[in-house]
């Protein structure tokens, strides 16, 4: 699990799983952001040779629109998804290594 501070106001957790359900990711994201209201969570699950699914979530003290963040990310990798300001989910077919996708989030 990777934890990074973003601009001193909140922290980000990124984690990649293999063959986990989207419901598992949603539950993990909800639990983490309820426990830590200054947290942003980006969770990914890879279904080998098929697709990547992701959940972006934020705690109550973070002023980001996760639906907008997710849609921007998915547009870069040819995916689709959506949700609410607090939690959004989506996916895309795998065209390259997931690490290449995640690096796009830092740029």
C-alpha cells in the first residue's frame, strides 16, 4: 500500500489487487475514508488479460470530486465509469501494465 501526502491537507492511499471484486474495493474504500476523513483512496483490481476496475473515494474533510477525478483518469485509459463526489467506480480493458496507468495520476 502506498501512502502519500498531497499538499499537506490530505493523504492518498493507492493499492492494487488481483482478482478482487468491485464490491470488495467499495467496502475497503468506505471503511478507510470513514476511519480517516482526511484520506483519499484509489483502489484498483486487475482481472488478468481482461480489465482493470477501480474505486476512487474521499473522506468528508477532503474537497475533491471523486466522480470527476475518476472520469478524467478513465478517459486517459479508454475506460468508463462514474459515481458521486464521495465515491466513484469504473473500469477499462487492459491495454498496458497497470503501473503505466497509475503513473498518469501523478502527472
